[in-house]
């Protein structure tokens, strides 16, 4: 069976990164960027995702602080949205 980019069974690191962004952005509007950045870093680690660069975190935190989730790619967005519609937010199982 072929999986589309937004198939909720296809948990990838980029989809989990997008999930972390969505989770933080829900409540980040108006918060100081440094606080949103801290929350985002914690959410990313909680999702067992390799943290992106500091510049990326700054951009995503700034966007969330303004009330907008940072969109990594259409595929990451669609995958994250499919997962959020179908199940609670949980970390992806270890790949080992």
C-alpha cells in the first residue's frame, strides 16, 4: 500500500517537528519570543526529534509569538493535520 504524504500512519521526523510547532503555537500568541523558543525546544525534544538550528528555532518562535504556526512544508503540515484529526499527540516510537 502506498502512503501519501498526509497519511497518519507515516510518522516521520519532519511531521513530528510540525506537530511540536502546532502544539506550541496554539498558546504562544503574544508571548515573548524567548519564552516561545524555550517551549518549542522542549516540545521538540519531547517528540524525540533532532532539534533544528538555532536560527530555525528563532524563526518558528517568532512566527508562533505573532500567532501563526511556522509551516515547514505542505507535506509536514498535511501529515501533522491528519494525525491531529485522528489521534492524541504522542511521541513517535523509537526507531531502534
